C-alpha cells in the first residue's frame, strides 16, 4: 500500500482532490481533499477521511453527524492526481441536509432529457405528498386511506396489466404498467423503502 500511496501526485500543499460517488445510484456526492494520511486512514478504516483546508486538520466524514461513507472502491486517474471514491452513504453528504453537495444548477440544456430522472423525481414528490398532504391530491388520498387501500390498488393494477398483455395492445400495456409502477412507488414510500434499496437488490441479482 505504501508504494501506491507514494505514487499519488499530491499538490504543493500535499493534497489531492477526491470525488465521492454513490456506488449504487452513481450520484456525485461531494468533492473534498485528502493528504497521504487521510488516504491511508480511509483505506484502513473503510470510511472516508479528508483534510480540511480551513481547519488544517483531518476529519472523518460522519463522525459528528452519523452520515458515514462506507468505502467500496478507490481509483485514481491516469495522471495520478485525482481520486474517485465509490461509497455506500449512510446519510446525506452535504452539511445543508441535501443528499449531494451538487444540488445547485448553474446551467442546464433546455433539450436535456429528464426521462432517466423521472422515477427519482416522482419518488421525491410522493414523499412530499405523504409528509405534506395536498387537498384534492390522489396521492395524498392514498396515504390517508392507508396500506390496505394502496395494496388493493396494486392488486387491481396488476390485473389490468395482465389483461392488456393478453389483448396484445402495446400502448394500453404501457399505460397500465405505468399505473402499476406508480402505485408500487406509493407503497414503497408508505413502507419507507427507497429507490436505492431496490437498485442495491437488483445489483446483487445482476452480479449472480
């Protein structure tokens, strides 16, 4: 390990930038700096350690908040002057309470396709409806009626999916599958299951 640590190209202050990424969601969580000691402690403890440029001392992410980052893999770039750390986060990365430090958008292409984000966006809206019920909202109605109502709707929608598949109507099936997925997400929120939990399970299955 000493040989690898010595090969990393630290700057004139003995630091190297470290990008922290969620191993499951692939979200970029934060950018911090490490010196050789922080990198060594990160490898030894399997939790992220960084060097604070303002306080001029080491700090263990999560030591005060409990939001530890369990290290799964550390890579360095071709120039050996930057690190990429894949972690399993045990809470939010940002001190503001946000999941990622990169939540402020400076520029966004108007043609950007948000389809890959829609499930996560929908989950956040469902969580908000449960926490802050909105009069006239169907989602709020489901949460108000509780688990039995949600399960009843999932059962009904599953039946609709089967019927649409038997009818060999692709567009009808897409519509019914969307209904089933929506109600399944409502159930996940009701039972406090996150998208990340499902992704983790699917990754385990994929690896098998």
